[in-house]
């Protein structure tokens, strides 16, 4: 008998109930008791949804983040929250977000850092450690939830914890100690925790060690041996869980650690599955992650059974089947969707539907395919329909893809020649000033957009309202004396959705939310088919904006790599091909803008870095096609047209050569927070084109002073010749208010003027 189980279920609720409960508590509109009651209700619903499983995850629910939960379980809290008034829950939210409900002044602290959970768009709270860090067990949360699950009548509740090595790996040292040195202090707390869970009736504990799919040094590999030999005690049994990739050189290590079972990601790691089966000692359980926990497509069940059946034959009772990873990264329930058309809906599976697939797989393995013949047939119909749909496959797009030649990615002339032509045409001053694209998205703008979506106002009314906003933004920029203007992006709710909505090959869900961090959720659009641009997407707005001013107006686009990385992407062709289709669509838009007389076009690649694979050895391949796509989208223009790109992260030292290969005439980047530290890279690497290091931190409501911005630019001028420097904020201003933006930009323009005056001597 093969068993079926799950690694984790989305915790936000099908209608984002957790978000609303959290936010009500933070605002003081709901008590802690109410928050906890809401949380309990979500867990109960989730357990119900997992009734058919042989093992059900417990402790995967979180009031904010599972890594923060683990820090509390291990008693690892930053010293700055100790001794503050309030409950443990208050401290929990203080670490997460700087404050709890009703905190004012003295109880606010600075929140811990937040960063991306492996290669997902989920962000965890980074645990802080120093050489002096000690650990002590607080198992209450897990024990309470375990009891709750047992009482709710689920089969075998299986507590989920983050393993000791992955936990340490996620920690950040706040001094010059090395976090791995804390292992000896950490392990006794894990032992104690496992004992307690066994006492409470857990037969199995799921121990997540996803770092086993990354490149580990010999020290870390050795630490795995030490740790799991220490935790070897037989009760409870440990399921060592790996996901998000292949084990590669950690395969033998993972197979041989003294635990009772191993989970592998058979979606991304399919190629090494046979090797795992061969290497795994004969007494161990193998949990095969056969259903993609990172995407929203239906599993091809027959195709999966084709490779799973022989494995089941070999393993017998030792086979468990599961999703590849926790279902945290997919939306909750497809049944909530009322507006998706039938075709597309029939191709999709959200968390609940994935569990149904799992059930069918389990039954087919245990009782034969005949036992689930109807389900398999329905699944096959959906798979075939998607494979052959004319909505997915557009021969003209495939033809265009085949016709891509290196010439498409090539500008007419090299940067120095182009720059000279652009200089003569644009006649910009030294240290030209600009902004990144968006101006404040006021409540008024949002209301208008919603009214238009609900068809409460006509297209003409909507357009008039947006044009009024553009007019306002242009007037303000002229008053400020900025050199290169933007239209302000009032008509865009989101930099990816805006383009997705106008491209063929995209669909949108109503409730397809996925947790990004805390109460923040994102609803990635679904890229299901060949991408075609039926008509121009931005030209009318930009042309209108340009008609209002004699200053140059930047056309504003999102780049292909960012559109790809912030969508749920089709899995039936390589991401590279999908990206190149997007690149061709953006290229057409760039060329239309140019034809409409737009001389400067910015193509944002805010999410380029996010696509980097977990293993550094795979970075180059990704960067090569990402850069190729950008170049295809950007480089079909004349020398006169100035191409800008924008990126909003400060760590790009390790990919600077690829960024230079994008060959944008100008790049604007986030730098002000890191105090221009990022520019250190220019001491070794001679960045050839123009660059605008952000001098205004747009994530803060503070108004930067003229002096601060001059100092930052002077630092930049030490590394990059002044003729190639621009002056601009870190990122778009859509989250700010006009009352902050105006004085900040006034100061920025004044800083540029002072720098120019100084340069003239
Ligand atoms: N042009 C976009 C804006 O200004 C860029 C946003 C981003 O980089 N995240 O809003
Ligand atoms: Zn940005």
C-alpha cells in the first residue's frame, strides 16, 4: 500500500480570511482572542480539505511566517523584544513588522529583515543570531495544534518543522560569528522537541531541509551527518523533506542520513529519481513529490502513473506520494473562480484540486487504474484539450520564434556612437534628472479604475479621468524642472497585470491569491498560451503625455523577464521560449512608441534577479536567455532612441556583467539605502553605459535633503564619470503621497543643479 500525504496547505484561507483577521488585530479592531479563533477556524477548514490523506501536516499554519514560528519554538528572539510589555503574540508581531496592535512609540522596535524563501515569491523573517545566542524550547504552538488536529479527527497528524541545518542556514549573524557554530547548542532543543511531539502521539515528524537542493560546502554537509546522527532516536520517525530542485551531489548524503524517510521533489528532480530509488537503503520510506506544488496546472495523471507504477512496484509499502513541496505557493481553491472560462478552468488545479489528484494517484497505485477510470479519463480529456487548444498554440507566434536571429538583439551602433547621436538630439544637461515611472496612486485614481472595471463609468469617462491625471503629473514635473518626464502610470494597477490584460495568452483569476509575506498576498496572472500583442498597449497614453510638454517624455514598459517571473507560467515549453515570445510582443510595443515619436523608452526589469536558479552553477544559462530576451525587446530601435531599464534591488554585483550585456543606454537602480555601497563593483568592473543610482529612498516617507543627495552623487561620481550619471529616485513613486513627493523631488532637482554648477567650476 502506497500512502498519500501533504507537506503543507495554504494558510491564508480561500478568501484571504487570515489577512483580514491579522489586519483587524493590528489596527486594534479585533482582540487577540478573535484573531486566534479565526486562525483556528482556518485550520479546521484546511484539515477538512485534507481528510482523504493518510498523513496530514500540522504546524504548517502560521500567523505570519513559518520561519518566525520556528524561531519562537527554538526560543531565538532578538534581544530588543525582551522585556517589552504585552503577550508573546505582541512580540511575535513586533519581530515580524516592528509593532503589534496598539503599540505606540516605546513599544515599536525595528522589525527583523525579510527575504525570499528560496526561489519563491514568499518572504520569511530572517532569524538573527550572534555567538552568544542560546536556544530554549517553546513547543506550545506545535503541541496545541497537534492536539487540535487529533481532535478534529484527521488521519495521522504529522508535525512539520524546519530542520536544524536549514534553520541555521536561514539565520543571519549580527556579529562576526559563524552560524554553523551554533549547531551544538541547537541540537538538544531539537531532541527535546521531537521527544515532546512523540509523547503527544506524533508517529512521524516532517523535517524540512530544502537546503539539500543547493550547493553545500563540505562543512555544511558534515554538519548534516552530525545533526542527524544526534537526532537518531527512533521515536518519532523523521521524514527528511527536500524540495525546489535536485539533490545532485547531495544525493548520497540525503539518502544515507539516519532518518526513517526521505521526500524528494520528483517534478523538478525527475531525472534523478531512479538514482534516489537505487541509493535509498531498503528500510526507508521514499516520499515522491509527484504533483507540482509551484504551479497551477493539472497534473497529467496517466503520464505520472507511467513512471510512478514501476517505482511503486519496487518500493511497495515504502512508497508515499505527495505534492513536490508545500502547497503554500499555490492558490487555495479553483471552485471559487466564477469568471474563468471553461477551457482554461479545465486545465487548472489549485491546492484543493491538487489533493484530489493526489487521491486519484494513490488509488490508482493501490487498486489499479481501473479503480479510478472515470477520473483518469476526465483528466486525460483536460490534458488533451490543453495540448491541442488553438488558444494555447498560435502557429504565427511559433513561426516568429523560429525566425529570431541574433540580429534582433543588436542595436544599429555601439553605445559610444549612439550616445553621441542621442546627446545631440536630446540636449540634456549634465546630471539629467528623471523619475522611475509611477506617481502617487491616489485613492481617487483607484476608485476610478474600480468604477471602470465594474462598468460604472464609460471608457470615455475613464479615459478623460486618466488624461486629467497625466496632465497633473506633467504639470507638476514641469514646475519641478525635471529633465525627462514620465506620464505617471495612473492607468496601471500593476506593472505586470497591465500588460497581461492586453496580451493574448494570459488569463486572470479572481481569488488566485498566494501569500507573499504576512498579510500581503499576490495574484499572479496565468500565462497559458502563445503570446501575441493584438494592438498597441501604451502608445495612446504616452502620445497624449508627450503632447502636453516640449520636454522629452519617457515611454514606460515592463520587460519580458519581469513579466515572466511574476506570472504563473505554462509548463509545456521551456521558460526561455515563453520569455522570447514576451520579448517579441514588447519589441513591437517599443517600435510603435518609437514610430509615435517617443525618443526615450524605459523597459523595467524589476524582477530579473528573482529568476536566478537556486544553484549558482545554473545562473549563467538563465542570465544568457534573460539578457537575450531583454535585448530582443529593446534593440529594434534607431540609434536616436534612448533605451532605459530599471532594476530595484541593490545586490547586483554578482550579475553585473550580464546587466552590462543588456546594453541599455541608461540603467536606473536602487542604491540610496545601501549608501551607494553597490557602486563598489564599479571599481573592478567598468560599466560602459549611463547609470542613474537612486538617491531618494522611496520606501520611506522621509524627505531626503539636498545635501544627502549631493553626497550620494559625489560618491557615485568617484566611480563613474559624471557625463554618464543620471539623478533619480530608487524606484517608482506610486506608494507615496504627493505631499512627500514634491518636496523630495524639489530637493533632488536642486541637488542636480548644485552638482552641475560645481562641475562648471
Ligand atoms: N516603472 C515602475 C514604477 O515606477 C517600476 C516599478 C518597479 O520597479 N517595481 O512604478
Ligand atoms: Zn523599482
